[in-house]
């Protein structure tokens, strides 16, 4: 075909991205979605006729759309000159750099000194990385008001948005909405990621569900204020954009400088929500930097916080450490309360030296004694914060971020200042050199008010990077009043996230599913808490609490010595169960699903072997649950056996069939088509019960 369009394409296993290089110097979108072969398409100029009330030669969606050039959708860029006048770029040069593993578009407005670039690159296991850059190629400064990280067309079949919101102890609440008639946005302005989880969303197209159909998901690798938006066009599709919010005037480009906003991880799959979840996990795993380069078995650990709060003394801590070792813990984490002046949450933040009254010989003797018990030693810190009642604040009140009001009796340090970062690096370096510390629980217990803009987040990243560079063998947990800083940006510097301060197993059942939409299970902090729960006051059996905790990086958040003998033995059993199966639980695929009457299921494994959790949170109106369809099992035969049934025994409990009673150690063979279509027969599941199965492919 002599007048075929000049196309540039990039393909993954399940997705394709197709752009058209037009004769007017524009680069336009042709496709972003399921994998296809574009062939020899006619150019857009031959396909798009005039409509009523349209501009002559009205452009298709440019790959980097700018307002004012005939495109009436959202613009990717807003810049001003040194005098504060807005600049409307008019690109006079466009270049495409294309290969099998990269597609880069570079646009230049040489008169106004603006170079705008977007790079698309396969990333992880069939994910897509989107990275935008703005360069000043002129002779005068540029001020950036906004620059989106990614602006992408959604498939015309897009029908539903799945996003999350949250609060302290109520993180990652899922919300589903139809595609809007006009627009939709999710904006955060607290100066950190927030308890709704990462700046991320899922899009379902057509009849997509958990297991099949076209789905997309996107998350921005950013820990600060953000905006995700979807805007309908009158072209029959919607436009998605993701951006880090910039403070007024904070980004200024001198001649020759370049600004790169946060990266976006895009997943596209014809295998529904589970398909895009797998791709997001692979992209996050790509940026995790484990000590020695490889993830070791994730140690079962005990964290001291809910066991004793601020009630520190060496004798009490030594008793708790011995109790931790006796139930199988492999890491002991000393939480808040260990440092100078810290008898409550009103004083001490900023003075990172051991309290001489509580630890007169410092922390080294305690850490060494914990190591002698066969455990690693971890320590809680909150470097980015300061109490007014501290030596640091009395010496440097000017180091506080703005005229911030108190929250949790603390203020935010100005991480934009190099001297602040130098001080904190010095404190942490001294601790890590003087004490054999394997792990830092790095907390962040308040929002920023006012925000320090993107520079505050970049300063925190710089602090993390310096600590990691100096102490590459130390693992770091990201905690922010629970789950307030869970995102792919901070994942470059950390190895674990604290999902929530709420450890109630029913609450965690839903939160952890929200976490897994974008983050892999090996970095999901999941603990066995006390009963009644310190967050909700509800009680669940220890077995049920432990079964839910085994889905992530297992830990203990209670005093084992406070348990009765039977529950203590149950805790020993479940800690051993986690250690037996953790290498299957972590690092592989996750499949999530739902069944009637509130039944949920979750499978984690390597493709050949899985652990399957079937969880009933609330009572069912039926005498028996119907068989559970497992779409991921199709195509292979499986041996299935029940490993654990975790819940409260009670008088009116239904009885299990023999295959789940005396004969439970003998696996039952099922065809994959039977499990996928007819389903797995289930044991009796009362409210607050989890059954854990082992599935092995034949």
C-alpha cells in the first residue's frame, strides 16, 4: 500500500504500543492495549474526516499533547519564562528512536528552548516503564508548573476504575466506579503517599474480571503529593494521566538542565486483574535492592511495640527476646522508646542516642545478647521527625519544615536542607557502626503541613540512599503511621512495608488484598497480633490471626509469655508453618478470587506448586459452601490436600467430610478443568475460618 502510515511499535507478550509518525512532525497514538499486529494501516489523515464544529486538520491525540495546538484534551506540560509569562511550546522537530526493547520520542521547540522526551521500555516480566524528561535547550531559565509522568489513551472498551483510599488503621479500602462521563481524579496532598496506598489504579475493559479479559493498571513510583486523572474526550476514548504535584516555583531549569518526573509502571494483560497484578509485582521486584543482590528467606520476626509500648528496661526486653526466640522468631525488633528522653511520644525525636537510664551500656550488649539467642537485631527509628522537647529542636528550631502545627507531638524536619540530611546520616551511621543492627524499622508518623513539595521527598530519598550506600547489608522497613508510605518510589530503598497499625485479622484480610494489587507478598509486613485487637477490640482465634499473617512477611506483635499454654503452642506451630512454606509464599505468582456469600481465596506459588487460602470472614446463609472454582488451575492435573484449618471450634460447627478429616494427609487428584469449572469441594467453613490447601501439579 503506497500511502501506508509510518508506524512505530513496541510489543510485550500481552500488549502492544503503536504510534504514527505524521508528515506534519507530530507523533500520534494509534494503539495502547492488547497485543496485535498493526500491519500496513492507512495514515490517520486518510481515516479522520471533518466533523461539525471541528478544526481543519484537527490532530489525533499526540504522544506528548500540548494545549493550544488543536488538542483540546489535557496538556502534559505547563512552563513559564523567567518573567513569569506562560510559554506555549510549538515543536518544530520530532525524532523517533525505536528498537525491539525501547521506543523514545523526542520533541524540540528550539525557539523557546524546550526539549520534551518520553521513553517507553519493557520492564520486569512483561511490564511497561514510562519515563518523561524535560530539557532546557535554550539560553534562559524555565520555571515548571507541572509535568506529567505519563499521559496515555485508554482502550475504548474501558468501563470501570478500581482505586483505593484509606486512613490510619484503615488502609487500602477498595472502591469501584464506572468510567466517568466527564472526568475522575485521585489527588493526595499530605506530603507523603497516604493511607490509600500507592498512587495507582486499575482499569477494567469490557467483561474483564479477576481472571480474564483486558485490564490495565498503573502506579507512579513516587512517595509525595500526586494526582491521577482520567478525562473523557469526544474521540471515543478517555485519557489517563499521572503526575507528582509541584509546589509553586520549586522546579526551575537552568540552561542545559533536565528534569525527570517520577516513573510510571504500566501493566496490560488479557488475564484480568490477576494478570496486571503479576506484572506490577515483577516491576517492583525489579527495583528492590536486596543485600548481596538476592532475597534470602524472609525471617519470622517479633516486634516489641504492642508487647510493651514505651515500657522499656533491659530486664523486660531481655525477657521478651527470650520469649521471641522460644516460639521460633528469627529477628527481634526493638520499637519506639529506646532513645534519650523517650518515655512517651512527647519528647526525644531527633536525639538518636540510647537512653542512659534504660540502657546504661548502650544498645550493643542487648543486640549481642539477642544475636546469641540466634536472632537478628532490628531497631525502630523516625529520622525525618523531631519533637519540640528535644536537644535537636532546641539547637536547631530553624530545621523544621515551615510553620508546621504539631501532630502526634512532633514536627517534620526540612529534608530539603543538606545540613539536616548530614546530621541524620551522622546519627544513623553512628548507631549502625556501634551496634550490630541488621534491620531498621523506619517510621514517619505524620502528614506534612505545609508540604515541602517534591524537594522534600527527593531529600528523603537522598537520605535513604546515603544510609543504604554506607550500610548495604542493613534491611529497611518503610512504615508511616502504619501503611502511609507504600509505593514503588520508596521501594528502591527498602525491603518491607508495614501494611497497617491495625493487625485485626478481619481488617487485614481486606487490606492485604489491596496491598497485593501492586506490591509483592515478600515485602508485605503481616503480624499475629494480640486478642482482643489493640486497634478494633475484636477477638479472633490465634490460628485465624496466624493464617492471615502467613500470606505475607510473617511477624509477631505480642508477648508470647502473655499467652496461655495452648495458644503459645499454636504460635510455635504457625511460626514453623510459615518457615516451612515461605519460599513458596514469596517471590512467585499470586492469584486472588472471590466466591458467593463473602468467601475469598488467595493462591501463592511458583506455578507448579501453590498454597491456597480459602477464607470465610462472615457467616454464610447456606448449609454448605459450593465448590470453589480455581481458574488458574486449568490445563494441568493437581494433587490437592488440606494442610491447615484455622478458626474457632464451636458447638454448632458443621462437620467436615472424611477427605478433610482422618484422610486429609492423602492428596486427592483433580483435573485442572474440573478445578477451573466444577470447582474444589470445600470443608465446612464457619465465620473467621481459613482453610489452607497445598496444590501440586502432576
